[in-house]
C-alpha cells in the first residue's frame, strides 16, 4: 500500500503544470510585448480650418484640417507613439491628381506644420493616387481595358515622393503595388538630394474586402472596375514572398503586409524569409470597424479585443503595427 501511495504521489508531482501566477508574474514571463513605440497612428488631413470631422465608418477617427492634424500629432507624440502616417484628402480630383505632388498640396502642408510642431515625431506619408484621381484607382488607367498604366503611374509617384520628402517626410510609403515602384522612388529621391528619406513599401497588399471604411474616410471609392489588376489575390502567399523579395532587391528600407488580421500567416512567413528587414503590418479599417460595431452593440469588449488583435499581429512577427487604435491603445497599455 505504501508503495502504491508513493507511486501516486510521484505521478502527481511529476505531472506537467500550467503556470498559475499573479498578474505581475504573468507580465514577467510574457513572450510577446506590445508597447506604444511599436504603434503608428494614421491621420486623415483635409482642407479647411478648425475641422475635426467624424468619419461614420470609422468611429473615433476624424478628418482633420492642418491645424487640428498638428494637435493630433502632438497628442500622438505625447502619448509615446513614434510615428504618424499621413493620408491627404484633396480639395478637388482630376484625371492625374495634380494636388498629389503640388508644393501646397494638403499632405505637403500637413507635413511641414507637423514637422515644425513635433520635430521628434517620425512622419510617414502615403504615396498613392486613389484619393486624388477621378477614377479612384491607385494609378492612371487605360480606358480601353481598365488596366493600370504602370510606368506612367511611376513617373507621377516619383514626383509625389520627392514633394513629400522636400516638405519634411521621413518615410514615404508607396501603396499602389506598381511594378518597380521602390526602384523608381529610390532613384527619384536620391537624384533630388533626399537620400535619407526611407521607403516603407506596401510590398504585400491584398485586394481585400477590409478597406471599405478607409475608402469612405479618404473618398477613394472606385467609379468602375476593381483593384485586382494590381493588388494581390487573397489566396496567394508564395506570390507575396516574391513581391517582397523584389522590393528588397530594389532598395526598400521596410516592408509592409496589408491587411494584418486575416494574413497573420503571411506576416509570419515574411518575417521568416526576411529576418533582417523591419516589418510593418497594417491593422486596416475593416478590422477596426468590425470590433467597434460589435462593441457598440455590447457583443464584445473593445479594449480586450483590440489588445488581443494587436498582440496577435506582433506575435506573428510584425515589428510595428499601423492601427486606428494606436493612441487609444497607449492608454489601455
């Protein structure tokens, strides 16, 4: 009997145990960290003065005039966020979108004002055409077949990137998925004397259903056609790694995967394939708005869900996360 009891005691003590700890000890042994310096806040800027316009499809997010965009950037910096990503909403659209590369364009105005007010903040700018063109496409479109005119678009994006860097942007982020976009922008920036301007490439950008609220916010909905001619098929991951490899070879300083939540496997494979590259993931508008909508109905706890999502993106391998929760998450953390 004693031998049986000893055997039972041994088995119980040798059984693997989960770590049952206090909250403090759980924080000590946490494998994935989420901190303010890993988060980047998008800011939408439009013309006007004193504008703080709510975006219905993105509760808690606003379109700002330049003066209020500066205040928002100041709050981001004070919260400990390292960077903001600027999206411009032009006064008027055209076939080419001239305001996109104008010295007095809305992004250029915002960059200069934020640079003066918050000099330590890293300023990123979106380099694309969808907000500025009448078509709503990411590039110039061949009217006959609806395909993007890749090389003609690159010439415009070069002008956009140079104008943003001249205004004071630290990082330009081409998002149109044009072939050769990183090489074209690197060449144009260097020739214009902006060798220090970095390129965050939207290297892996899927033709996702999760961009709807953003298109409402930026006024970039399509008049016709779709973006599947130049954005990626959500079913493909090997193609994603090829796209990233091309951008690395062309001189990208950082890579992005967009969207994030449905593509955690892509983030992980990109991290494994390019361990030396800083990797950014975009927690996009649809991912944000779904949680907001459920939280408004009392179906989900927003704070817990948001932090779980952001942590999962970091756990998958992203160094930084662009998120509409960025400033709010700082308070939660």
